C-alpha cells in the first residue's frame, strides 16, 4: 500500500490509526510482573465498548494535534525535515458503529483474500486487518476465530 499524503488540515495530516481492542490485549499486567521493561510505558486497557487508538500524524511547524474530547491523551513528537514533526498520540475512544462496521468489513475482506490465495486459516491465528473509517486509514490485529457471541459483529 502506498500512502499519497493529502494536504494538511489545520496543519495536521493524519496518517494512520492503530486500533487496540480490550479483547485483543495479550500482555496483561500479571504477565508483565517481574519482567524488566526499560523505557516502556504501558497504556491501560479501556472499559467495555471503548478502544485504545494510536494516531500517527505529520504536523506542520509549530502545530500539535489534539484529539477532541479525549481527556486521556499522551503524545510523543519526533523531528522531521522542514520543521515538521511526526506525532504519535494515544487515547481511548468509544467503539462506535463506524469503527465496528469498518473493522467488520476489513475482517471479511481479509478472510476472503486468504481464501482466494489458498492461505490456510489457522484456528488460533491472528489477522492484521487494514481498512478505512471515513477518510482515515486504520489497522488492527484480531483473533481469526471470534468469541461467541461476536462482540464486533464481524461474522455477520
């Protein structure tokens, strides 16, 4: 996939959103106990029907992106050429129908492509799903076999 960077809006170009669902969290606090994680910050698992979103943006000089209504934001900025900065922002968001529908479509499309290419689906495997929510690109990792009942309605 090639990203043709669109013109910035208010000095910010959103590149990608990475979605982390509570049901997909695999490294629990109990599993981290006793391990030495230098320089790693852990983001808490959000409440039911919420997701953690990591937004990657390119900001024009002097601009910092803020996510409207997200009081739990954390951000890191990396210098880029021409005074721009790459911003990586973490926040939680309600898993609304727009994300549910977009992820469900990406899930179905991924399984269809695997079938067409003869790629076996491993029952306990993971899928890396990409898609669009409106004009925003997103990516997320999901279990191949969904829990029942399917909270994301991916099989419908």
